[in-house]
């Protein structure tokens, strides 16, 4: 009988980071992954001779080498990595584009300040006051997490359009709730995007994942791919082990799951009635257009553009159609300040994300699914080129992922990208030794997911060996 | 271990946890937090490294004893004397 100290469900960023912490402190740890590869939502693949990231636009929470505060510095210390190990290059500059205003921002908050002073002169002091209010939020304590971000912003910012514009990138990169955002989630996202910023490794997400896996294995951790958990075995108020899809049983003193709150509860054999559908509603399609030249040759020099085609930002699942084309995110992985010696990516790449309806995408038969992918690729790109230079004539290859793809990679209900709207911040469950990590802690993005894995491992799995 | 050896070991642990910190000017009577950037996660690591390296168990209610180098060495001396 194999008995582990801790079994971790899911080999994404959070599960691997938790695994490193536990293995470093001599636990016998096993990470179980249903998919054939690591990464979960943030995975990577190769197609037609080209390397792709599944979802990466940017590593948020960027802080420079030597910074001692912030999530990136914290995770590097906790996992014993050097800053150089993640090979992060900073963004060239991004923008929030609405029809009547455009705000540029970089990893230096002064740029956003001056842009706000330019577009909204009477909001300059209000924005300064907002920054003062946000400086003290501690994302580890997460006090006052609940509460409306819109109401909070309206206390300080008196120009409704500016509120919409500030919320647009923050919701796009990490809001599981429709329409409004929890105050705590807002604070986390504001810091990660506006106060810290965007960066990317030249080689993409595989560089970070490989660093995590290599470290985990070197510490004696076990990683089992193609090993989905079909059931969590329960004895009284404790989890005792798992049953894999192939029937294998594994035993553990405790289990840490990155599968999501609802998805994890469903695995527990003591919960017999169907768990109410509390999964997130927000899922996306994302297209990748490969160009025959660098995007800046076509006049696109920005790293990321968040666009919205009216003064009101709509953040909700489309009901009547497969996608909502009113808002989107365009990102070019070419537009980072890579070191001169590595040059730039061979191909020009434009990534475009659009909100989608999971149920409608899942209901399509195979032929219709393929047809709709092409149709919505065309329409979403046509929508985006209202805000960025038209790159369509230079496209030499494309790929599209849909909510169905996300489901296949992550097994998350609804293909939800940012987890359930009701966050379980402390990671506890109805069982004394079953805990959650990953997107359901409110931390999102690569750095957030890694910090989530670390903090849940520290809080629940390290103290009693 | 003698108090001086315990001090060296704590310095080694700190340089492992926070490799970017210059620890040469550390004042033993002042709190770690006032001199180097350590958060609650880092303090947990001091405890965990002591357990990993020397099997020294530090109960959670005693974490406050690790505030400065002086208080840490005083607290650990009886626990590490025979190592």
C-alpha cells in the first residue's frame, strides 16, 4: 500500500508550487494530473512546427530583480528560485481602448497617472487618493474581501467612464464574478496589473513550468500524468485517499486539490446529492494569428490592448450567442523588451480573447463546432481591428481554443477560467484534511496561482509532518 | 551546538531563505523585521528549516521568540545544546 504525506490533485502552477514546498521539507508527495501534460490552464503545445502557449498573455505581478516586496519576490524566496530563473522581460506598454478615450499604461504607474491627467484632468487628484487607499491592502490577510469594487471606486472617482476603463483590464485578467468585482479581488488585480505589471519569458510558459517540475522532481516529488482522480475516499470527517480513473487506490494523510471547489466536492464519496451549480460563468474563446512579419511592422507596438466598444463595460456571459464581441483583449508576445542577444520570436503572433458561452459551445456537434470556430475567429478579429491595426492580410496560420478546450485541459465546470465566484479564501473544506488551492483563493494569473499553492501548503500541510 | 554555532546556523538559514539580503551588518539585539524584509511565510521557513536540518520542534505559540537574533539564540540554546 502506497501511503503519501500529501496527495496533490492537479499539476498546474499551484499544485506544482505546493508540491515543491512539501517535498523541500521532506514530505512524501505525489501530484496527480488527469491530462497527458502539465500546466492545467497555463499549458503549452506544439502544432505545425510552432510552439504555442495555451493561454499566456503576460506574467502579471512583475517586479524587478532585487525587489523584496510583492508576490513575485515572495514566491521566489519560498521556492528558492533566483529572479533570473524565470527569465522575465518587461512589456513595451499596454492600453485600455474605449471609443471616446484611450489610456496607456506601463510597469511604471506614473505613465497611467499622466494618461489619466490627460484624458480626465478633473480626476487626477481623485486617482492619487485612490492609490493611497489601495496601498495598505494585504493580500495574504484578505480582510474585507467582500464588497463591491464599483461602489468603492465611485466613492473616489467621479467620472463613470474612468471607472469602466479601470475595471476593464482588472476584470479581464481575474474576475470570476459577472458585472461587479469583490473589493479584495479588485485590490489584488489592481496591484498585479497597474502597480506591478506585465512581463514574459522569451520561451513562454513552458520555461516556468519546466523549472517547477524539475525542482519538484529533484526534491523527490512524484508526478503522475494520465492519473485523474475519480473519487476521494472518506472515513468520517477525514479524507483517507483517492481512487484514480483506472481504479488504482492511493492513500494519504492529507489531500490538496486544485480542481476547484465544486469539482473537488463532487469527488468526495460522502457527498451524495448533486452539489449546486456554483461554478463560474465566465469562459472565453481565444484565437492565435500567426503573421508573416513582426506586429510592429504593421504599426502594432503595444503589448496588450483591452478594448470595449461603448462607454459601458459589459462583463458577463453572453446568453443568446456563442460569444460577446463588444469587448476583448489583444496581446502580442512579440512586444516585450527581450534581451538583444535572444532577438524576437520568429513569427509575429497576435492573440485575441473574447467572452464566450460554455453551454452553447459544448452543445455543438463536431462539424458545427469546427465551423463555428472559423466563423467566430473571423468575427472576433473583425471586432478587434477596430482598436488595433488590421493584421488580417498578413495571417499565415491560426488556432482557436474555446470553452470546450479549457474544459479538456482543466476539467473545470463551465470551462471557468477564474474559478468560482464564491472564493474559499482559507482553502478549508467540509473534511478536516482536504484543502483547496488554485484559482479559488482569489489569487489568479501565474504568480497568483503559485502563491496560492505555496500559502495553502504552508497553512495546512506543513505544520504537522 | 554553542550559542555562536547556533548563530552561524541561523545566518545560514536566513541566507538560504533571503539570498538577496546582506546579513553582514545584522544587529543581534534588533528585531529581524526591522533590518531585513521578512514576512510571516519567511518566519515559518526559519522554523521549518530548523526542523528539517536538526529535528528541532518549535510549537506555534513560541514563534514570537524568534523576533531577533539574541532572542532566537537564547530560545534555541537548550534545544540545540546536545546536537
